[in-house]
C-alpha cells in the first residue's frame, strides 16, 4: 500500500512540472480574457472524471469562483450535461460524435473549445477538436501522460506528465481553478463582468 506521504510527493512533483508550462498557462488566461471580452463562449467537454471537471469549471464560470465576487456570469457551456442529446446522438449516430454534434450547432468562430482528457486519445474528444479546427475555433486542452492524439490537435495545451489518472485529474482541477480565478480577476478589473 502506498503511503500518504508518497502520494503527496507524487502529486507535488506533478504540480512542480506544471510550473515549467507557466508561459502556456499565461497564454491561456490571456486568450480566455480576450475571447470573453469580445463576446465568445467557452465550451467544455471531457469523459468520466474529466467530464465532471468540465462541468465543474463551466459552473465556476457561469456562477462565480470566489463567494465575495458578485459579478455577471461568464459564458460557459458543458457539452456533457444534456442527457437527452447525449443519448440520442449515441443511439442515432455514434458515441464518438456526442460532443462534436452539439458543438457544430452551437459554436461560433469567436468561441473557445476547452477539452479535458487524461489520455488525450478519446475519439469523441479527437472528433470535437477536429470540428473546432475545421470551423476555425481556438482550442484549449488539459491533457495527461504524453498528450495522446489530442496533443497535435490542441492549439493551446497543458500536459500533466504523469501516468496516474487521479494525479492528472487533481492537477487539471487545480489548474482550472487557478486559470478561472485569474480570468475572473482580470475581467472584474476591466469591468467586463
């Protein structure tokens, strides 16, 4: 059995690796601020635990991250919350199209696609990234391991270089909170929200 001390050490090492991607994190913050300032929406998606993280981060943007911040909502949509659409698409077309189909219908060029994937190899995530590229929509990816197939499809990405799914997900939600907090702070200062 792994000790708590070792688990914290592995988690800390993964977080420290993220520091090496500081310039990419800054770029993602700036991109989100720019797109939201110009009326863009943020579309989130992921599978399993990453789906929960996508929903969580969309809610943080729509409602608020910090309780003391009384602000306007930031436009964010989780592509995984409409069970009727998800099951109809899975049944009538294919599970691999559950994100790309609604994204195609609802997204505009000024929007952003924000994918979360621990492996970077889920076909439904690959497909929605291809749809974003075809539509000229900027993508952001939180990835794990070596980034998988999504690494080359994501314009902006943070890769948590760990093979432990739980550690990757913990880093993704940490990063998501940090990025949204910074975006919220900048947009409040600019009186956009």
